[in-house]
C-alpha cells in the first residue's frame, strides 16, 4: 500500500510560510490551438487542492492566500507570460498581484520558470516554485522524497559543477560531447524555498538537481569549447546533434524526426544554443513523461534554447519571435534507451573526477 502523501508537511518543509506573508497559486488555461488534455485537467484539480491546503495551513500559521490566479497558456516553455490574468472573474495585472505576494506557486502546463525569474529580479520579497507538467502521481514519487537528502545531494553536485571548467560525457552509444563550464556559476535546485533563502529564489518542484549553463562564447577572443555529438532517441529513431562552439550545427539522421528537428532549428537560430547541463538527484523520482520529474531522476540531462534564466546569455531578445522561445531538456537515466557511460568533470591543472559511471553516480 502506498504511503499517504502529507501535503501540509511538504508545504512547511519546502516553503516555511511566515506569519503575515501572502501566497499565490497560479495556473495556465487551454485556449485556441492550445487544447486541453487529461493531465492538464487533472493538474487544475491539483491547483484547487493545493490552494485549499495553503488556506488551511494559513489559518494555523497566520499567513494569507490570494484567490486563484489563472491566465491563458503561452503555448511554449519559458515564453513570456501575458500581462493580465483573471482572479475571481476579474481581470488583473500579473505584476500587480506578484508585487503583493511573498510565495508564488505555478502549477502549469507550460513552464513559467524563466519569466518568474524575471519577476524575482524586480521583486526582492518574492520567492517562486515553478511546477510545469506536475502530475498527481508525483505525490507518491518525487514530491514524497526526503527533501533534506535532496538538498544535501544537490549541493554536493552543484559544488562540483561550480569547481569544474568542463565536463566530458560519454554515451552508451559511444558518442561523446564536451561541455564548457568556464565563466559560470552552478546552482542547486534543492527543494528549499524559505524566506531566508540565499541565491536564486526559485525552485522547480519536485526538486532535486544541480545545473549550470555552459559557457556560450560571449567573451571576445574566447570561443566556447562545447563540442561533440549528442545522441537522442525519439521513439525508435536515433537522431544525432553535432555541436560546435556551444551550438547545434547539424542534425544527423534520415528519419522523420531528424527531418522535423532540422526544420525546427532552422526556424530560429537561438534554439540551437546549448543552454544547460543538469544532474538529477531525487531518488524518489521516476521517468513519468513529464520533464519536471524526469530531469530529477538520478542521471544527466541537457537543454537547448534559452539560458539567461539560469546564468547564461541567451534570452527572449535573441529569438526572432517570442513565440519561438524554448528551453527544452533531454534526459538520460539508468535503464533508458541511451545511458551515460561516463561523466568526467575536469577541474583544471589536469585534475579530473568521474562522477557517473555506467549510468550511476560514483560519489553517493
């Protein structure tokens, strides 16, 4: 029998809401071409459950909860949010409501992570949890993790990424890629979002990863050293991404997915940017089909597209159209169609450390 999920305990452990604070739950709604689906509808039920749980907890601890805020879905992960949403049937400006909020929790279909970080830079008393693609089933998996252990592991990994100047990845297919980690600050998504949180005041929830944006070559005379060949499985089709100076310069393959990806990257050159190297460390996370949870599984992921929200330089203005903005993660977990044969971090002065071998961490 599955252990009963204690939502109130999770809210206390993760957010530690303080007396006098204000909490906002927000979600996006299907419209037009962004049609509804079963998981999205289930998520809106979760929104109501979480809102009620915060209200009950607020009556005990002395904080208040705004009415639910909804807005029309953006249709793309990390795309800019609309200026207005709806609260109790009334149109409201998102910035006005967020300015009067301490904790915002976004249970959405399309990721609001990057635009929420933009708000955090303007609103120093705001902290945010972004939950794109969250599913009810995660209350028995990644959301049920021991978040003190999640925090411990994520900070160990972030410290190692922060010290590294590069990461050499060997895939089970034999392909290799090198991620240039110079001139960057690694972060831990540790599942802790208390009022005294230092550094980035945003987490994805479920949490459990360390990540860094690779160096993108923005310094004059210092091109990025990120290069190699990255294999990706789309159903039964293997597609190869050839990378040079931190950009996808060629999509290799003859199948329909390869053709689609060539067209996809041709539409907007900013999509070619290698945006993230991430390491998942939530031992309760499972491959669920939602990137939110998949990227927290023990193993490696990388992303292409927007990177400025995690310390890189590629942002909305670098895309030819805001509708093209994307930050898309690709996951490699133990037991997957493609695994990580090895991950070696290079620390400079010829020092190095293999932290993943045959799909498993060597340091935990």
